[in-house]
């Protein structure tokens, strides 16, 4: 069972992801509405995995990856993106995110990617098998 931090400015999306992960036997230890909250929650809870939306107020997902990864190099971050955000996803992956999920996604797609990232070593990346 992994400890997961869910970061998204949409309450509906946070609840959807939390439900998927809890159904898969994981524990959602915290939720955040923006990148700044995500950084604080990461420091507090040391999650095994973070799902990170890209477009959020206060601090977006790219800036949050820039802040989390240098301070916590073991961080396993999965970006949650919309269809037209490929360049931003690539930037996040280059900055240390491990994988990505494109909205809309199925429960099975989310579970498969999360399981894959949880199985990775901290220096591995899924860069880019699904372009």
C-alpha cells in the first residue's frame, strides 16, 4: 500500500483520483489545490507518489516539480495533463517527474501508470513511451 498525495485545483478530480487509488488499496495521505500546498504537503507527509495537475492557481504543476524534486530527489511525481499540454508534460518529465496521465483517462489507465511508477527506482523515468 502506497501513500499518495493528490494535487489538483479541481475538487472533483481530487476526489476521483483519491477514489481510484483507495479502491486499488493505496492511502491518500493528503490533497492539495496548488503547487505551494503540494510542496508543504510533500514535506509533511513524505508520500510514496504524487499526482500533479499542470494548470493550477498560485503555483502550477511545473513550478511545483521544480520545487519538490531538488529538495526531495526520491520524489515520484505523475503529471496529470489535458490533451493539449504535451510540451508542458515534456518539461515536467525533464525536471524530474516520472510519468504522466492524460485527461480524460480510464480507471485502468490510472492504476497501470501508478503501479508502474511505484515499481520504479527513484532514478528511473518513463520518458516517453506513450507519445
